[in-house]
C-alpha cells in the first residue's frame, strides 16, 4: 500500500480497517452472482456499472494513507472492469473461484470488479468485492442497483457515505500505520505478508422450497431458527469429516443482523458474528447443539453488545503497534475456525422491468487457508448453501444436508 497525500475521501472505520488487513493477503474477497433471463450486451452492462458506481462512492476507491498517517479511502476515476466469459466454458462457481484467486489489490481502485456469462437464454452477472468496501448485504444492494440500471429505471439518489461507527454513535480514533505504541519506528514500507498460493474452491447446494418449508416448520416447533440449525449442522459436519477436530474444540462464527436495531440504511450492512463453542467429536446430540447455538446468539442480539463488539475490534486495532502487526494478528490468530454467514431472505425482486431474475445465490467468501465458510441465502422460496474453502474440508455441504434431512 502506498502513502498518499491527496484526494482522500475519509478515514476507515474499525471493521473496514480490519477487513483491509485481511485483504492484504488475498483473503476476504467475496463474490455474489445473479442469473437473469435474456442475453445482455457487454455495452449495456458497462453502462449500468458506470451509473451505479457514480452513485456509490466506495465503488471507486482504493486504500491508502493520509498525510497524517491515517488509514483512508482514496478517490479514483477508474471504472469498474467487466470480463465476459463464454457460457459453454464455465459455471458461476468456477467464475467465483477464479475471481477470488485474483486478489483485489488494496492500492488499486476500484476494489470491485464484474464478470458476465451471456448464454442464449440467460445472463449471469458476477460482482466481486474487497471486503473493506462492502459486506454481503451491501453487495446485494449493489447487485439490485445494477439490475435496476439495466432495466432502464431510475436509480435512487446517491447514498450518503459515513463510517459505521458514526452511524451507530460510537467514537473510534483514526487507525494509523504506526500507533503511538510503536514510537514511530516501524517501517512504512514493510514487506507484505506472503500471498497464499493455495487455490479457492467453491461448491453449492440447493434446498428446494418444499424442503425449506419443512425445515422452517421444524425450527418453529422447537423454538429455534434455520440459522441455528445450519450453524449446528456445520459444526457437527466438520468434526465428523476433518481429523483436525479429533483432539480440539471447533469454533464456528455465526451471524447476528443488527441493522434494524440501529436503523441502518439498506446499503450499509451491520452483521456482526460471535464464536459458537465448542463442537467436539462424540459430544452432544444435534438438537442440544442447536439449542446452545440459539441461546448464545440471543445473548448478543442487543444494542449494548453490538457497541461492545465494534468497540473491542477498534481497541485491538489501536493497541497493535503497527498496521502490519494488525495483519499478522488477524491472519495468524483469528477468533474462529469456520464461518456461517446467513443472509436470510434476500431483498431482491424477481423482476426488473423486462428482466426476470431466475436465480441468486448466497455469496462465495474466501477466508484464511484451512477455514471453511458456508453462506446461506433464501431467494424465490429456495435456500442456497455455498461452501468456500482454501485447503478446507471436502464433502461439507453433502454432510450438512444429510444432518438437516435426518434430524
């Protein structure tokens, strides 16, 4: 990352700073995809991307350092790039793999790119983001704006940009390349972490509407949620498939959507995660795990806990002696071993003018090598599960489906 003294937009918030640190090693890129009816032209998609980028300033920034050393977004005029892929040569999963195996370099703008696969009867649109500028919920909003522009409809007014902390009323300092604890001695041009050469693999599984309805009925009858059931199924699947967990407990991160609690607008995500522990081989029964997950999440679903979690992240970043130290800490000592990210029912219409959205999948999210990420999302009545792994666990979705079907 290079030092810059001009055209800075604003300093980063705590979560943006944290995800930037992950992104330096190529981790935490994520991809979302939607398939629409009809064949779209490259020219039309490029024009629509330009309209969306014009209205959302973080879609045109890179990461850098202000004159006083604060971590900041730097404005650029570069457009979102679009890659066209032959329909006969790939699937959306293979595109997601390719995109996440090409890091979005933080010093280069924009930190988002697009791909499209135009077939004879449909077009698949793929957006890939550096996690520092968007989370999955915000990415769904961007996809919706792209489809709105493609339909010829007017986009909403430009969205106001602000740090999440400012929106929720939490004071955090700017994050510097060198904190006071380092006494200014850390080198500004320290070598980056070695970029992983391990490849990302993406798998997906569809749960049809009738099966999802049965799962919802079961969840309601047991006073729990689909998310708790999926989280427990993931934990139990990993300990049964991966020998790594034969002698140690597994920590699974599970999400809590807090946007309504803070009246956060839809283009800004606020989905924090907590570590669910432990999952152990030969331990409790499935429904005991589901109950434990549900109870642990409930403890954190309140405003004061959200403020504490964001504040704790900020404190850890400030206390690190340098930005490079933050990167080392998050990549080597993450607070989790696996991740569930659940979007619930996607806020996406099934049609935009003459465009019909045939399918939208949960996102693919690259994480630290050895960690398994499972994303869940419901669209048009069906549930998609997407497993992203870098040297992770094979056969995970099939085992999860088996648990969900038999329990």
